């Protein structure tokens, strides 16, 4: 497939048995809307046809790498294989709506041309995409986050970026050294690296992308597994235990008060993951 007029950056996608029924649409929309310089797919030896789907729909702009690596190092290696100064990362279950390309261009220019902007992330949505770029939040380094904020908002809101789809300076990926076995909280570790390095990580409220994960993983078991996975990885990223405990207590109490059973079961799983540790670190990414 010819790349045509390109967005001007490489795009990295980690995969691992990603060939769900929606995956071809994810890949087709990615190539059509972003027109990347290269799509770098870092695949963990998938056996479900993931690589065949990528080869079919991406063509000669694809760099396909097989690597038995957890998610953090899959992102790291993919970023290091990029040729461009700014790199986009996208998950294997993110659908890019039609018409998003001009906003990706704008974000890339922000990351490339404004020295202190290290990364910009897109938020998820349902269906209403506003044609305007607005800032949702700026990620803080953990030392600047108060315990009161953690209790009220959770640890994630002030200090952990969403990494479903984001653009970042390649130099910041090059200087990032995540724990080898990190499979969740790699987004926290990377966004904290950006903040500690003196750069700003911005999350946009709009325009939006569509996260399709819930089409594949359903039911209470999905939330418990998510919690186990995150809790088991949380200890690897250097978060002080007091922050984790306040975050956990606040989220459990909030889930009960707001009658959100999915959040309650997620953080029950999170608590067991903290205790169980290594057993639950590796999960479908």
C-alpha cells in the first residue's frame, strides 16, 4: 500500500493476540487517517493471525518486530525504531474516527515545535467529537501531588497519563528506562519520566478517539482481572506505599458511595494484585 501524503511521523503499536473482530477496522482507519511514515508493530509472537492482518492492511510502510517483551519495553523498543523526532503511540483497540487527521497534524506540530511540551495525549469518547482542541489536564510529577488530591481524585487523575493514543518527543522515549517486567502502569512510569525531565505532558479533552476494549472483555471478571493486573504492576514503578493505600481506600469508598460495582471489583482485584505480585503481572495487552 502506498503511503501517499504522510502525517510526518512514525506510529508505534504494541500487539499480542490482538486480532479481535474489530482489529482490521482499527488498522485500516489508522493508515487512512494518520498516513504514517511507518507503522511499527511490536508483536509478542501472536498466534491468532495478528501479524497476517497487519501485513494485509498496512503494506510496505509496516515495520513488524517480534519481541517477547512486556508492554513497557514493547513501547520503548518501538519508539527507538522510529525515524522521526516525534512519535505517535496507539493501542491495538483504538479506533480513529474519520476527520481526525488535521488535529493529529496540529498535535504533532505542538510536540515538535514547542520545546517544553514533551507529550500530548488524546482522550476517549463515545460518539460526539467536538471540532476544537481543549486541554483536559496536565500531568504532575508525583512529588507535587498532595495526599488530599489522591484521596479525592485518585492517584491516576493528577499523575498518570492516558496512553491509548499519544504523541511524544522521541528523545524522551530514548531516555526512558522502565522496569523490564512492567506490563501495566507503564503509562504512569512514562508520564512521570516526562514530568521529571522538565517537560509537560498534556491530555486533550477533544478531539477524541474510540476505545474498543469493552467489546472484547466483558463482565465482572474483566474488572477483577484489570485490577489484579494493575495492582501487581503498581509496586514496580516506585510509588510510595502510602500513596497506593490512600488511592485504594479512596477508590473503594467512592465506588460504594457512587454505586459503581465495576469500580469496586476493579479495586478489590487491585488490592489482591498488590499482595499476589508477580503472578498477575502478565496479561493480554
